[in-house]
């Protein structure tokens, strides 16, 4: 193995075999208070890939913050090859205000590659590109569902790229969604830079979800092992999951306004025309049964019983073999809390 070399980020040099916390200056508030993006860099003793792991791109998406905290506590990082760039809070403004957006009300994940002279969001996107993305060879971006919506643990990525597909499988979640690259997204600009990027979706905004957190931690470790940044696992407790790839997905929207009663759980297998829930007025006099437009798996759903006409209520992914996908999801859910115990050690779960 080749000996590690100094790694530089924002003018700070990190020696091989050491770690450094860096406060990357973003801007100043109108109170003259500085806003910085906290970053921790772990530089391995030997050379290898440079992986960034980022969270809270949307300021109300918190699971990734906890995933990165646990990742940085892993004893295995003492044997790291390459460089880990951990960014637990990208959108500091949004986190402070429990908001998805920045003060200019723009979506950071639709503002890349950004601009050095643009709006606050554009400047933050530019800074993240210059200091994080361009200093990396691979990336994992951690997300949750939106406010009042939960997502089944899943990877969204450009799976037509062979290396991205390999790493997506190494993440060990049951569902992979071959998602198109959206204009202005981090995934799009990473692809243009030739950087394989995985987007992990799991849980709900402004909430911790222990299954989503543990699955995310296990997934990142799996990716790092696939990149040979960490030594292979010595555990033989179970065979690796062979995930299924969704051909497409769509949202089922409320055909009318009313009180929603959901009758199908997240991760459930549904058949075409199967009931998903009921929408009624507060008196129960006018009731409508909401049905699935297709066979598939529920990979996202609302948690809010109050539905306005047109609201997105259920996210259903379609597979070539829906039964196989459902079996993988069930296996994943039954083992999610136990499987990563060797990784997280004795740390008590969040309840």
C-alpha cells in the first residue's frame, strides 16, 4: 500500500493518519455573525479514494446528521485508506430555522453548480462544489422525506453507470431507484465531474428514525468497503442483500380534499386497484376509497391525515418482480435493528 499524503481543504493541511475539523466560511448574517459549514476530514495513513458524505442539504432533514456522527465514531476509521470528508450540516441556515430552504427560499439541491457572485443559495452551492465535490472521487448524499412524509430506505442514483450501480448494491438497502438526473441537482453536477454519487433517502423530515439511521450507517460502511477504504467485514451473519431496481415510480395524489385514513404501511406490496386508504369529510358522510394505479411497493407516504385535493399521498415504485421486491423489504425490516449491532457497538438506539 502507498503511504498517505497530505490532504488540503480550504487552506488547511491534514496529515496522513490524522483528522481535522474545519469551519468553512459561508457568509455573515446582517448581525455581523459568521455562518460556517462544519466539516471533519479524516485522512488515512495510506492512499485511497476520497469520499465525501454530506447531510442536511435540506435543513430539516436530520437523519443524516446522526448517521455522520456515528460514522465518525467508528473504530475502523483508524485503518482508513484514503480520505473521508464528512459534512453533517450543509445548509446551516435551514437547520437553525428547521427549514428545508435557505433564507432566499431557494432549494439548494436545484441550485448547482451555483455561482460565486449569485444569491445566497447559489454561493453556497458554488462553495460546496469547489471545496467538497472537486476534492472528492466519490460521494454519498443523505436525505429524508419531506415534512410529514416518510421514505422507505432507498438509494436513488444514475444506475446506468456501472461504478455507481456497484456502489449502490454495496449500500445494502432493498430498493434502488434508477432516477433521472435533475437540472441543478448535486447528482447532475457530480456526474458531469465524473464522480459516482449515491443519494440515500430514508425517514421523515425533523425526526430521527433508528432503522433509517442504522441502515444508512451500514450502507456507508458497505460503500467504503467496496472502495477498499475499510477492511472487509469478518462477520458471516447473513448473505448480502441483492437489491431490486425499480423501473419507475409515481405519486398517488388526493382526488379530493378530506380526512385521510391510511390502511397500508410503508414498504408494503400493493396490487393494481388495491385500497391504500380512505378520504372522507369530517362527518363520514362522503367517503372515497383511494386505490393503487399499479402493482408495486410503497416507498414513500404521507403521515399527515389532512389531505387537500392534489396532495401527494403515496409514492409507489414499480418492479419487474414485485413479489421478490416485497420479500426483500420484509427481510430488511425484520433484521434492520439487529444487523448493524457490530458496527454501532453498544450505543443505545434512539426511540
